[in-house]
C-alpha cells in the first residue's frame, strides 16, 4: 500500500502537534524579522563611469578619455552593452554586463581596469569614478534645511553634523546633503602689488602649495621610539594663510597677506536647491540591502526630531519624501486585499460545512507563514511583488486542502468514521494531488529563470508562490488530515449541509443534462469549443502589448532642459516659473527644486542626473498619497509646459520595471557627426508627427558655442609675456588654482584657491579686466594679446558599442500603448530618413527591453508546458490521457485574453505571467477529473457512465477550488494596480472560462480519444 503520511501523523498526535507548533513559531519569527521595502531589491550587473575634465570639449573627451576607457572595458568578459555620452567638461560611460554574471565581481573588474588606465589619461581629468548601479541607492528619506538668511557656511555645517549622526544609525549606507555651493578660502591676489614687486602669480601658488604640503618628510629614532617627521600641513586658520612667506628681499619678507586678500568665499555653485520656493539644503540617506525600511525610518525620524529642537534661529527643518510612507501605503493596500480575499475564500468554503471549512482555513495561515519563512531563507523580503505572490497564492494554497477535505467528507457521507476517512481519503488522492501541485509549481518555476532586469524585478513573486504552494501541499497531506480526524463531526449527514445539497441539486439539474447532450454529439461540441478558441489571436491583436505600468506613487518629476551651453541663471529663470506654477496647485504637498543637477534618487529605476548648468529638476509630491499617474494635474502641467519657449519641460511619472531612459528610443548610428545631426533632425520631425507621442527630444538639435581666445604668441613675446602666462592668468581669473587645504577646528577641509579679484567672474566682460604679468613687471591687458572669437561644435557626442550615435527619446500620451506608438514612430522615421551607407536605425527603450523580456517569457512558457506534460505522462502513462488533460489550455487562454479586453488592459509583462500561471492552475482541475474517471473505469464501470459520473462527482471540488482562487484574486483585480491587476484579471478570466467550458470539453475529448484508442 505504500507509505501514508497522513496515517503516520494521525497515529502520532504529539509529534504532529510539536511539528505544527514549530512551523508556526518559525513563520511568526520570520514575519517579525523579514525586511520590508517598497520595491524589490536585486543586484544590477551594471556600473557608471563618471568623468570630469574641466574645459574639455565633447570631441576632446571622446578622443582622450572615452575611447581608452571603452577599449579597457571590452577586455572584460560578459560585457553586454556600453553607452557613452560627452558634454562640456563631463562624460558618462554606462557599462552593462550579462545578467547571468556576478554584479560584485564585474564591479571589481571594472574598478581594476579603470584604475590601471588612470595614469595614461590626461592630467586635466579631475574625476574618474566608478559608481555601481544599485536598486538600493534610492533615498529612503529627503528632508530640507530651509533658511533665507543664515549664512550658507553655517547652514552647511549644521547639515553636515546631521548627516554624520544619521550615517551612524545601524542600517544606513550613506547620508548626504545637497545644494551647498563649494566653500573655499579665496586668495584674491593684487595684480598691482605683484607688478610692483615684479612677481608672477605662480609664485603665490607655489608658496601656498609648499606651506600646506602634508606629506611626511621621513622618520627618526628617539630611544626606543620611531617618530614620523612632518613639516607644515593643512592650514588651521585664515591668518595661517596670510602669514605664508612668498619672497624675501633685502631683509623684507613679502607674505601672502601683503599680496592678496584672504577670505572665506563661495565658489561658483553647480547645484542650487529650493524647497517650496525657499533657499534650502537637502538631506538624504540610503539604506543597506536587506534592511527593514520602516524600522530604519523610525530611527531616522527620532534623530531628525532631536535635531529639530536644535536648529538655529531662522532655520526650519521641513520633511519631504519618506519611502516608508509609500511602503506603508502600498503594503497596507495589499494587506487589505489579503484580508478581503481571505474573507471571500472563507465564504466560498461554506458548502463543505462549517467544521470542514474551518479545517481548510487552518491551512491558510500555516501555509503562508511557512512560505514566508522559506522566502526569507532564500534571501527575499516583503515588497509589493512578493506580497502580490502571497495574495495570488491565497486562492491556490487551499486547493489541495479543499480536495483532501472534500474527499474525506465524501467518504464520511458514505459511512466511514472520521479517522478512517481522513487516512484513506488522503491516501486515495495523494497521487492526483501531487500531480496537480507539480503542474502548478512547474508553471511558476520557469519564471525564476526569466532573463534581464524584468526577470530580476518580478522574481520574488514566483518565489513566494512556489514557497507557499509547496508548503500547502505538504500541509494538505499531513496536518490537514490530522486536524480533520479531530475536528470533523463524528458522523457526516449523507446529504451534507443545505448549501452543499443546493449545489448538488444544481449540478444534477443544469450540468448533468448539458454534459449528457455533449457526450451524445461529441464532434459537434468539440467543434463549437474549438471555434471559440479562434478568437484568441484577434483579441491579442486588439488589446496590444506593453511592458510595465506606471507606479502607484504620489511623487513625480518635472525636468527642465535648455540647449547645451545655457548658463545657470538662464536655467534658473525657467525653473522659477515652474516653481510658481507648482506653488499655485492645491494638490501639491511639497516640491524640491534642483538647479544644475537632478534631484537625489527617490525611485529605484530613475538615477540622479549629473551636474549640468542647462538642467534643472523638481521633485513633486501630491497630497493624500494619491497616485501621480492618475492625477489630472500632470496632464494640465504637460499641456502648459509644452508651449514654453526656449526650454524643454517634461513631466515624468515613475514607471515600474527595469531602468530605461524613456519609453521610446530611436537610435541612429554612424561615424560623421554632421551627418548624424542632419539625420537626427529629420527623424525628430518625423517622430513629432506621430499620433500619441509627446516630449520628443533630440540631444544634438543645437550645436554648442565656445569662446576661443586665440592668443597671439608672437605678440605676447614681443611685449615680454612669457609663454603660457596668458593662459595661467585667464585660468586664475575665471577658475582659480587649487593651492592647498585649510582644516578647521572640527576637522572639516576646505580648498585654498588663488585667483584674481573678480566679482563677476563668469560674465564675458570679465575678460576685459584680466591682465597678464610681463617679465619686466608690467601688466599687459589680455585683450592686447588675444583675438577672441566664437566657434561652434557638437553640444553632445553619444556612443553605443564603440560607435557614434544619436538617441532620440519620446514619451507616450495618455490612452496610447507604447508598443503601437513606438512602431508607428519607427515606420515614420524609416520613411522620412534616407540613410547613407554605413548608418543604421535601431530601437532602444521599452521596445528593446520588451524584446528580451518576451523572448524569456516565451522560453518560460515552453519549459512550463514541457514540464507539465512530463508530469502528466508520469502520472497517466498514456499520451491520449495527457492530450485530454492539456486540451483545456486554449479555453483558459481565451477567457484570459477576453477578460483583459473587457477590462481595458493590454498584454503586459505581468499579464503574461498570469497566462503562464493559468496553465498550471487549469491543468490542475483537469487532472482531478481525468484521474477520477480512470479510477471509476478501473472499478469496472462502463466508459460513458464513468465519464458522466466523474464529471458530476468532481464538479464540486473543481468548482470550489476555482471559486476560491477567483475569490482570492478579486481584490487584486479590483484594486486598480497596473502592476498586478492585469495578472489577476487574466487568471480570473481564464479560470471562469476553463471552469465552465472545460467541464464539457474534458469529458468530450476523453470520450473521443478513448473511443479512438479502443478502436485501434
């Protein structure tokens, strides 16, 4: 007879109670300790290399830095994609590796290659950083220190102290403040005094560098001790700087204080912040991986409250973004859906009777807690995807218990006592339940291997389903029979309870006649059902495809982009108009304006924009936590800002899924920059006329303009100006020269910068006030040596896989599908742009990501089907029975696609996951019918009678399992989430269709194939 786990545990009640208590304890411990976050966290095998080379043109950066770095990167294995872009003085290189590779190892390899390359790069490279792309780099909070009158240095000091204290909180990866202009010690040299003493400015710079040199000069031994000998070091005060000697003549010492004015000053700002329109500094923190965001945020709030009591007069601490609020809002919504689903499931179980329903309900918390423990052990936490998996599991995990308890109560109604019924009833359907569960698991297992970022993003969902359903299978065949043997009534009424009797009457009255007629004319019935399935393809074409939906967060971004070369004040003028419009919107709770740089990252797939004077960004949050994508304000803002002259203003809502620059990306690749620019303008015009498209951006729409000094070296030599002196004088005036460091009493370092005394250093008129020292001590005007003129060049150079390219981006208007608009735009571009030889057009953005995601999804579907077929062959041993069971798959797909069409959903990535899961769920129901039919035929019952009898007797458990699954998914489907709503809709539609149609289709196909088999 084989081992019967139910009988084993029923006879050993104490062991069973201990094991049950252990499972509950482990699950509760996992619930208390599991990490909670808004979105999944996963390793990203990609990194950014950020380069700064002040004064370099994009062409210089491409030739001198980008190409050598690209060549070094291509020596690393598993490299998938390299994208580079260069603007004035800055470049970024994005390297992406295969998702099968180790993100940590690839980061180490990139750092090693870049470090080895650093000595060969030009001396003008001031920054060469490798930044690892992490989903956990999202700020978990964003607060603002607001003050209109406190000196910025004091405000920065306070922000620095806050950041240091917050960084010490366990679980915080990094705390930073943003928006402070660079503070420096300015040494403004007196050109007249230098000319009088016939001293070059370089002498001042050299004297300061020598005086602040911190390198040890060696060591000496004193007895038993070894002492490091140091001289000089960082300056401690402004007076230390002033006292540095520069030159001694005839016993008189000329010091820095005699030749220059030494004072605290702000450098030219590259990032300015305003919070709700007022001057501010932003304070942010990121969390380490695996940390509970809610617990960590509470600790941060406590620290912020302490600082709030200490802020100086005239300073206010304003609270802005807290990721924990989004986490709490989203998880609370899912918890609500879960409780509602639990209530619906409990109602659907009433036909079994109150006690039997209670036995089945006991499996729910036990299975969920066990599944949570497994999820945590596998390294996953609670987020919107894993909780969606648990809610999805709620309608599935009771299936095994329902089938087991229904079989036990049916045997009780046949006269067996509850203990015997529990042992024999669970044994009787053990193989059928095992096959059903295996098919269900095989539908989700391939989803674990989905490739690229899309697969990593959704992975916690199938893990939670697999863990919970696996636990429920074990519990249904062990704990549930034990509980049933103790809780079910000693004797079961032969007719069951009233609700069960009513359902049984309905089955006999409505279903039995329909099945009887279908079996009388099986060919016609099968033809009608097959005809319905012909509508699947047209329905898929009608609903269209998409990738991931908008995020249900109340935050959004407003991006402002001016032509490259625009000044910070020009960008600020546009930014202030945007701020004034947002201040008038009653829906807005707060907004943080960032001039010259992007807002700190507040969503996992939108990284902070690098410093750029022609760029500004405003982070906005709506009141009451309403999702930004559904707010009318965004449509109004887009309409108003679309007509803004001289600037591109884009209103961006956050979108789920892996990071992409824009939904629509059309990339033109070739070698010549002028040709690329011309082709890009043609493509831009074609894209702009595409219906449903908005915010088309061409990064090379305008060339940049530079001012070339064109110094006449022959004339300079004739006037006694040394070679290179004019360049040094211009650099001192416009940018200054780093000459050492000052370290204050609190240990903070500030650069000491030598420069000419110019108040408006970044205006073109400043060139008229620059004088160059000659060898005889005279001051020669720079204008006398230079013939300034304007020259143009590319504002931006982009490269993709070591080839020059231009990527045009665009967004999709409300009510349009990205896939359809992208294809229409591509068709228009191909029709309008004639490509020269050697130039290509390719798609990026969502289309590129969807192509790889769909390929993985197709492979997952094939693997799932083959795995399920293997299980069916093992269970039934005959291909005809396998075909009978699998014949209901098209019916479920029809119902799923029809439900998506009726609810206005597209075939998104998560909807496709629902289709794959549906295959396992509906196969599970079909197995119960075919297995029981085979059992009846094995008892000698005629085929036609066995089919009809099995159809009627298995209708109830199939109905209950389908209704409980639908009930568990209803809250997800009705919750309005664009992420897991389509998945729930697809499964519900498929279950309704398969439950109603397959109750006829499966017996009909069984009859036809069985007749064929007997005839052969």
